[in-house]
C-alpha cells in the first residue's frame, strides 16, 4: 500500500539495544535508555565513514522522512522481564509517528506472553514454513545457478540431486514415525543442506547425522576463492568444534533466560580453563566476530545462530565428554 518515495530502511538488532540498556549508569541523561537515542548511536557506530551526525535518526523523524524501521530479534532478548522492557521502548518510539513504519521480528515462543506482545497498532503476521514446490525448489535452483554460473548443466544436475535427497529424507523420517512437520522448512535449513551437499556430495539419512555434518561444515568454512585462505580457515576445525560444544554445554547450564548468549569475558573464562583450548580462544573470537558461521557476535556478546545447534552441541558434549 505504499505510494510515492520508498521509505529509508534501517536495521537495528534489539539484542544490541538491550545490551546498551543494561549498560546505562545511574545519572545518565534521561533519553539515554530510549530506543530512538540508541538507533542514532547504532547508526553512527556502524556508518563506515559516512560521518553521520549524532542525532541522525531524530533528524530523519523531525524532517518527516519516511523510514522503514526493521527491529530484528525480539526473541534474542532472552529474559522475559527484559523483553517486556524492550517491547515498551518500541511502543513509546512508534507512538504518534505516522512517517515511521516499523517491523519487529520474533520467534513465536518468545512472543506468547501478553507482557511481551506489541499493541493494537501492530499487525501480527506469522511467517509460514517453506513449501517444497513453491519455495524450496526455486530456492535450491537459484542457489546452484549462482554457485555454478559457469556451468548450467552442473547447476541443474546438482539441484535435481539435492531436491531428490530432500524428498527421500522427509519420506524416510515420516516413515520412521518422526514429527509431522517437515524438517526442512526454513531458508537456514536449505542453506545448510546446500553446504552439506557441497562438502559430502550427498545428505545423511538421519537427522542427527545431518546436524553433525551441517555443524562440521559451518565450522570448517573451507570453501574460499583463495585456496591459501581456505587452508587457514579450515585449520584446527576439530578443536574449534570441541571448544564450541564445551561452550554450548556451559551456556545451556545457565537455563532458558541466561543461556542464549555469553559475554566475551565469560566465553574466555569457560574456554581458557582447558590448556588445549586456551591457545585458540583468541582465534575463535576473531573468527566469530569477523566471519560469523556457527557462533556470531553482537556487541561483545556471543550466541549460536540457532538454538537447535546449541542443543545439538550440548548433546554431543554429554556423549563425548561426560
């Protein structure tokens, strides 16, 4: 329904705002904890040399500039009390601002409480799982056409092969009495399947094996146009996997609210205890900060890209170590 000039899109991670909100000291200016002030600060900090004014976001709103505010990851504020505070900050920011269009993303479970639900001015839209024919098939075909842009025949062969393996995987899982919902139902899972297929040439038949291969592929990240860089990235990948499963177990032990993310200092405390891990902790942190992968960093806080991977690594730790 938008007409005229398109609004300016601005992406802001709500987990970063929550970290900022926690860090505010007594006696700070009254607006220091507001989401609007944080957005300006966030944009200035990540402007890559554009030299934005410190009140950039406020100037946009005062000028009546159309803005599409993309507030990502309300569920990444793991504590429900804090999530309610962040929701309140969102509500106060959007109130009475007609030129400000706002989209908030959140996983369903974290949005179930009335304390964290947004008010009537927000439309509640549920993102449906990917449909195999409508979404997964064209997504796989497009991915392989980009990967093998020099060889359309190979792109077609690999996409047909992967789509056939996905069909077999889902059929075998249902025949074995698995969950009724498809395992492959999100862009993330499709991406991981492509990574596994490229590394292994086929998909494992079991879900646990699939997760193991996906995690190993994400940790190795040994595909790079420069083979020398690829060798560096792939080095010590098994040690990194053991470090990550140790970290996952420690985080999981903290419980639902506190176990989704860990500060850099806490990560170092956990991993430096092991004399085998200690020499590699700095590299692990730099890798997460600069390249992402299985572990990602935001504002010196680290988390796994999906809770399912943290759970799998925790289970692997229990099997291998305990």
